[in-house]
């Protein structure tokens, strides 16, 4: 996905986001590499979920700002290291099952039983020592039909999915996904955070 910032009538390229999804035995492994134009090394996030119910198994995130690793069991364990302060914090929380990893839920949206008028609230777990930590909500606000012009496939029917979550803590923040109705390929995600608007658009070769 090409990541751009929209400002007035111009778009400024921020970076490239590469996501791989691999089914391995009874697990699904999602690895996301974000290469920002202004940062020399990529941000790498890894997420493992169970294939049967998509419940979380493991999540790690490494970038210039912090390192984090979380194992999901009866007790959620791991660590969070703030690189600015060089402070490491141990993670240990007991939380009842029935939630998704906050890093995985944007991928999950592609696989939901989407249809016009569909709405849902998802329980997600997020760890952020500078914000909210624990079980939060992701909200599928609305789903409607739309059209997207693919460079390779031409005009495609898509589901236009409006989503918000409690991670940002801002009522005016949301994402708009355009997902192919047949293949469930994500073509574009628009991220609206107050006056800031960003887009991630599929790079078609």
C-alpha cells in the first residue's frame, strides 16, 4: 500500500506498507513492514492468531520509538520498551477470552460477513502505556456498496466500510475501507483524524 498524506488538493507520499498473510498449520501469521520516507529502518509488526477463531496468540512491534512483545494466554505477558526514555515495562494482565488483537482487527474487517447496513462492535485488546490499555471497542459504523477503479481489473464493486475505535480516544477519528466484494482485496483505506487525512492505496503492478 502507498501511504500518502492529503493536504488541500495535493498528496504527499509518506511511505510504503507491505503486509504478508501466511496460513501455517492452525495459525495465521500477519507481518507488516512500514518503510517511512523519513526513517532509515522499517517498522515491523508481527501478529499470530488462531486459525479456528482468530483469537490472538502473539504480537510484536519494533520501530524507532519503541519495542513491544506480547504473548496471549490465560495471562497476557510481555514487555514494552520506550526507546526515548530507555524504560522497559513488564506486561502482565489477566483478561477473559473473547477479544481480538488491536493490530489484527483491520485485517479482520476484510473477512467479516459484509453487506449493506452491516454493523458490529468488536472487543479488541490494545497496550499503550501513554493511552488506554486493556479491552477496547472497534465499531463497524456502516457498510454500503460502491465502485473502485482498479488499474488491473477495471471497475470493481466494493464494500465501503466506515470504522472507528476507542484507541485514539477521539470522536472525530475514523477509517474508510474500500474492499472488493468478491475477492475481499483491500484497495484503499482512508484515515481521518480531525483535520488530518491520510490514504493507503493498493500498489497494483
